[in-house]
C-alpha cells in the first residue's frame, strides 16, 4: 500500500527551482499535461522487497487501475476523487481521497510543478529526469519521485517514500497510448470479481 499512501515525509519544501531547472520542469509539465490514456505493464517493489507485477491503466485526469497478476488478487483503482485498494485475501477495502495522496499529483487535471505542488529535488542521471514532489504545506501526506526517460520523454517509474523512510517503487514498461476506457474500469464494486 505504500504505492498509494506515503503517510508522511521528512522532506522540507525548498524555494523556487533554480533557473537551470526551469527548462526540464517545463518539459516534464508539458509531457504530463499531454498524457491522456496509457496502458503498461508494471513491476512493484514493496518496502519489504516483495515484488508484484500486473497491468496498469493511467487515464488522466484522475483515473488509474492496477490489476495485479495471479496469484495476487489485489486491485487498485483511482477514479471519481477516490483511491480504492481492495485485498480479497484479507477481505479489506481501503478508500482514500485521491487529493490526499502523493499519487494524486500525477493524476491532477492540470499538473503544475509550483504553487500547490513543491519540487523538492531534481536530478538528471544519463538518459533520465527524476523529479521529487510534495503537496505544498502537506509534507505529511508523503512524497513522490517521478522518473522519466528523456529520449523520448516517457514516464518510467514512480517512488513513494513514507515517514519511516519506507520506499515503494513502481516501474512501468511496454507503454502504449490507448483510447479512453469506460468509467466502470475505475470503480471497485464490492462483490464483483475484477477482470
């Protein structure tokens, strides 16, 4: 669940990014705001080192679906302002307002990397851009680092860190643009088995 929650953060807000970082932040912002619907395969590495895989749909604004591969029956959906995580093995469903999660930054209608969002770190290792973000004044909600390839620019990974320093990392691969999916794909209705 660290994928979603990141329940706190030791990251402090930093001042406006240096002028040298503005062009890369502009590219990242333009890419995210141009992102509509993509499908991908994912690999999630939890804080305990556990690895799970599955298929993902990211449909901006505000919608996402993670269907885990067997034998993991869990389902994660974002839609209609909520993030819902269902674990049938535990018979447990968690509902969280999307706007109170770090992942909500990625799914906002319009991504702005200033104002309501604070960039805490930018790094550019060869072939990558990594941007760490918090909601301004709400570091307790957690922190997310988005990782992009640069040629072409493409979202490849995100990392959510919680207040104990526990990291959940989600890597995306085999990304494809897609037509919008129906609303029902971003809902969890109790008693209906996910596809």
